[in-house]
């Protein structure tokens, strides 16, 4: 797009219309973004009218507008929570100092790396999910998929705004790279491995939005504490939208469990497949997979980078203000590690264990979801229960990456792992079965037979609403 980017075209509260330099930078970037969206966004639905919400402000009383829109014409906006003139740095070596409105030169590279890593996850998930619309179990679910997709696109815009506004030429180059990488590409993959994993069915999608987007919640929450105020204000608003993504995953898995429980009561454990459902043991293996992939996203258990992020004030803990002490000097955290074939516990300086602090908050949140899902099984009169894996299970990053553990956290040898991994992680046969059920249901109000219907519609609309109108 040439010329001026108007506030009407890109809703924002950053006074975009008066910043000519930033306008020129975003004018240069926007065509590349639109090309990327058309190439790598939802395949086959670019001309469909979707009932979507669009962010139009940061006011809780009415921050979003709902209407039908074609996705390439979606108004991706840039929003920051209002600035608090009295805000001070809440943790680390700079605690109590005024927050930064510009990037301190000594922290420029480390801060850019933090922003780019977060930004890279946004287009990655769109790429992972681009084919799912062709097998949607209902129009309700199809619309929710697209809502997640366009909001990941808006989150990319939010991060690119920071890169363009505060990092000059380096930021512009990083913004271009965000559109050049591709999820799963052998030569130019996404930065974090979970975002290179193929999402080939809707159970993968629901687990991704439940567990991997939940990692995003905690990463954004840690950045919302940042001493760099524009980043903190940006991520705080992103969390508002992220809540819907978690809702899609949480309720999606729960609806699968509910339908499986119904089929188990009608046909017995062994009759679920014949009745066109997803057996509980397959659901459990998908849970184990996505929890372990998402746990890796927090990084190593002992990390000098995490210590630096905290010390400099760039990345805090989840809800930092709930803690009484905010320097974390002289404190430690017990961490399990493998020493001479045995799991032992050692105390690690707390700053170096910040990834583990955030990971524990995440796992506590996931445990609440497991309680909800198991209540669904209990209410169906079943004794079966689902569970989270131990944090050491199926790890590729950190202290446990070179070892094998079972889902209970017991150290095992490679032969045992190879013999039993099919009990714990989805096999090709599991995934083939789930894919065989993925037949699209596009009739308003109807739902595929492997998942229960949602409890209510979107934005007060009936379940029978035509949430997607095909071109």
C-alpha cells in the first residue's frame, strides 16, 4: 500500500497518523505481510465472510467490534494499554527506577532478541493451522480457528510495531525475517521447535491452543512486567485476546472428552472407535505430547539468560506483584538433575531458575484444566482420569534432554523408552485414526460425531448461526 496508513485502515492508539517515519516503515512492510497472509494463511477461505471480532480500542467496556469480514481485509491494529506515568520498575537490579520509554543502549540486543522470539511464534501458528479449515467439525469451530488466526496476525503487527519504532534498521530487517521463516521448513524454520510441529488434525489444534497458547499466556505475562514500558503495555493488551485462544483449546478438548465419554457409556471402552470417536488413551497421548512440547518453550531449568532477563528488568515473573521480595538475591530453588544415573535435587540460585518459576506457574494452571476435564468424566459416571506428564518427560531442552523419563518422572533407559513410547505419545496409527474422523461439517448448527456441541454460541449469537459464509 502506497502513501499514508490511516487510523481507519489500521485501528491504533499510538498516534500512527502523526508519525510519518513509522508510517513509511509500515507502508513498506504491509504488502509483504498481505502477501504472506495470502500464501500462508487459511487455505481456501480467503474470500469467505467470517463473523470475526476486531480490536478497536483498549477499553474493557467495548474493546472489540463483531461483524462479517473477509480475512485479507481484516483491520489488524496496534494497541498499547494506556501509559501509567507513575509506573516504576518492579524487580531486578533497577527496581524502583522509572520504567523506560526508550531502549537503553546496553540492553538493545537482548531486548530485540526477546521481542523477535515472541513475534516469531505469531505467524508460525497461522502457518501450522492453515489447512485445518478444510476439516472443521462445525461452523462454530471454523470461525474460532479463523479468529485465532487473525489475532495471531494482529499480535505479529504489535511486535513489528515495536521493532520498527524502537530498533531502526535492525528492527526493519527483523520484521522482514519474520515473514521469511516458515513453520517446519528444513532450511529456514521457526525459532522455537514447538512451532515447527505439524498440526494435522483438530485434536492437535485444541491441544495446541490449550497448552502451547497457554505457554504464550505466561510468556506474555512475564513480558507485561517489563521495564521497557512499550513492551509491557503491548503484551498486556495481547493477553486480553489470548484468553479466547485458551478458551478454544480448553473447551475444545473438553468437548472431545465429553463425546468420548458418551460413546464409552453407550458402546463400552472398546466400542469408541467403531462408533466414530477418539478413545481416551489417544487423547491422553496427545496431552502428553503437547504438554511436553510446550514445557520446552520455557527454556532450560538453569539459565544465565533467564537470570540476565530478570536482573535487567526485561522479563519478570508471572504476576510479579504477588511476591514480597523482587531482587531474588540470596534465594534458591530446588531443581532435579541427573547425576551418575540417579535423579538428585540441588539448590540453584533463584535468578538462574526463573524459567522454572514460570514453568511451575504454567503447570499449576494446566492442572486446573485437568481437574475440569476429569470432572467431565466423573459426571459421565466413568472412573477413567486424564493426567499431566511429569516435567521431565519427553524433553528436548534443558537438564533432561539427554535422558529418558516415563510420564511419572522415573528415569528409564533408551531400550525401555523405545519399547514403550507408543504407550505415551501419539503413534502414526493414532494420528491416522484421528485424521480419518476429520470430515468437514459446514451445515449451520451441526457438529461432527467425534466432538460434543458447544454450550453456547459466539457473542450471544445462537449456535445455529451461519458463522462462516462461503464465497
